[in-house]
């Protein structure tokens, strides 16, 4: 219909572009609400392949993702699979470790979950519903946002394989949802619309994934309920536990530094100097093999506005990709789906309702998405450098003490981002006034000390 959108969910069709984490969750949410859903994914069905394609093997899942998964009845299943991480474990240069709990007051945890497992579970949950069709091997190539029309190239005989044949396919929806990631093809159509703002920033650092296998007796090689961090100022390494008792280790470092390591001897000398305690766990041969087989991957932050145009909406990384240092990219994308669902709750049967929901989603979400993109950028400095500084540890101790006595008033930034549903922009505002209070108290203390000193001096 061109004058308005159809007025019951059952009579409306949602076309989802991208069947990654956010697209497959969105398919569950829309189908649960009664919409007919066609999900088009470029890759072949990931459930049919043993290895996970693409980025990070595991992810840190926290409150926002859990709440969204709860909406479609999957929180329990994914939590059972996840491995709780209750604290950061910081590894110093000498191989010593110390813990920094994520939530000293109520012991909340973040969870390490496998990307492939999560995607597989979400796709299977969507597929179980009779009103969902999953169409793999479909690459979006063009379309019209105003008509809700999307064009795809369908590859038969395996994406890119020698027998691959390409066919053009078209889909039309009352709503088209772009969940096709940081380099979204749907977003390319938005670029032609007036008043659409877009920016992307690559950081100077790339990442490379390495692996610590289970020990000979099948155990974790390090204490499992932690996110391990080797902060080294300009660069850092982290490790998250996997279900099979291995660790996915990620090295974040300037590209120039990756490039400077060209031989086995240089690599082992570098690791021996900066990550000596990890070398026996990684294994020298495996480390050398993994390092020289892979290429460091870039990290990009994307902001755009608005998230809707015509009959289309962008969600997840397509709307707001961020660097991974707050562990919030997927969490924020899942929260998009939960917020959209909340707005659809109030839709009623109004024919113009869906257009209004899209507009309200854009308006509500933009400031929050940009706030978490900025926080993620800031947290890189915190993770690789500031965690080593006494001023950081003092501030953390002060935050925790105030949070313990005033839990409703003084929620530290990390806790509000990770363990609450507070709007991201509100988390930032909170931090600003907390900084002002601390600065004010410090100035007052210094003034008192100076005054006391002066009195003592005059009396003497
Ligand atoms: P994607 O996962 O990128 O999925 C997009 C899908 O669209 C893909 O399946 C792709 O094949 C498909 N697609 C693309 N183009 C087309 C097309 N033209 N036609 C059809 N389909 C298409 N987040 C966290 O919350 N916690 C973490 O700990 C965390 N760690 C991370 C670590 C790293 C190293 C990185 C890079 C990211 C991390 N993230 C983390 C962020 C998280 O990976 C993303 O936010 C999340 O994957 C976004 O999901 P998405 O579905 O929007 O996009």
C-alpha cells in the first residue's frame, strides 16, 4: 500500500537485510509480534559450517543484551552457555595478577558467549516460527527506501565458489530493516537522502585473534571467571574464555607495530618482553603460526542520523558501529531491538503508526548510540593504559565506596553502562556531575588544608 501502511501486524511484511546477531534477533522479535518476516543474509547458512566466519569468536554479553534476549525467551539458554566473568584480571609485566571486580557491590558479572553459538541459536529460534523465512546466499545490491523495495543477488552453488551462479531477486516490505553491519549496503541508499548525516572513523590500531588451548588434562589454562587483560600503555592483549576451555586472545596494537614484527625471532622477543606469562600458554609454535597466518583487522566507529528513511530503518552496527572496548556493540544493537519493540507496543492499529514509530526510534536512540560510540573510544585508553595508574585505582575505590553507601544516587559509569538499562547519554551525564562533585570536594579539601596551614603559620 502506498498511502499508508497496512494496519495489522499479520498483514504486514518486514524485510530484514542481514542475518547476523541483530538481524536474527530482530526476526524473532517481529515474528513474535505477528509480522511476516523475510530475512536475507549474504552468507550461506552459518549453522551448516563448523567454523565461525568474520569477526571476534566470542563476545562479552551484559545486561542490555540479556534484557533483549529475554524479550524473545532466549536469555536462559544463552546464559547457560555463557561463562561468567566477575572481574578483570590484570597481568603485569612480571607475570603478577590482580583483580578489579566489575561490580564490587552486588557481584554482577558479564558473560563470555560464542558468536557462532549465539547466531545459530537466534537463527534457529526465528526459523521455528511459521511466519519467518530465512534466505541465505542473498546479497543486497540496491533498492528504493520509499517503496520498501530491496534488490538482491542470489548466489547458487555457494558464495563465490567456482560453480556459483548469480540471479537477481527482489523483495518488497511494509518495513525494511537494515541489520547488515558496519558496512551496511542499505545505509548506502540512505546516503542519497537529503539531511542524512554520516561519519566513520578508523582508529590507528588493529586487532588479531590468537588462542590459548585447554591444558593437557582438559582444563582452563588460566582462572576462567575473568576477563584477562595485559595493559601495556600503547597496546594491550585481552582473553575471554570459551566453552571448550580454550581462550580467545585478542591483541590490539597500532598497525605500524604489527608491521614492525616481521620474523619469528622478533615476534618471540616482543611477546617475551611484554606478555611473558602468556607465551607458555599460547605455545611458541602456535603463536608464530597464528600471528603470521593472520592479518590484523581494522576497527571502525560509525555514526549516522537519522536511522529511518521512507519505509526503512537501520539497527545495530548498520546504525552505530563502535570500537569494541566497552563490550557494548552487540549489547547496544540488541537494545535497539528491545526499544523498537517497546515503541511497537504503543502502535495500536493506526495506519500511519509504523512511520511514526520509525521517527520516534531515530529521535530517541541517536543521542544514546552516539554516547556509547564515544565511550567505547574512551575506554580503549582506560583499558590499555589508565588501569595501571594510581589515580584510576583511587577513583575506582572512591566510586565503589560511594556506590556502596548511596547505590541509588552514585552509580559508577561502568556499572550504569554494563549493568543497567539507563540511557547511555544519561550514563555520561551522570559521570559529568560525579566528576564535578569530586573536583569540588578536592578543591574544598585543598582550601581547608591551605587555611589550616596558614593558621598554624600565623600562630607559630
Ligand atoms: P554483524 O554482526 O556485522 O552482522 C551483519 C550481517 O549482515 C552479517 O551476517 C553479514 O553477512 C550481513 N550482510 C552484510 N552485508 C550484506 C548485504 N549486502 N546483503 C545481505 N547481508 C549482508 N559487542 C559486544 O556487545 N560485546 C563484545 O565483547 C564485543 N566484542 C567485539 C570484538 C571485536 C573484535 C569486534 C570487531 C566487535 C565486537 N563487538 C562486541 C561488537 C559486535 O560484534 C557487533 O556490534 C555486532 O556483531 C553487531 O551485530 P550486527 O548484526 O549489527 O552486525
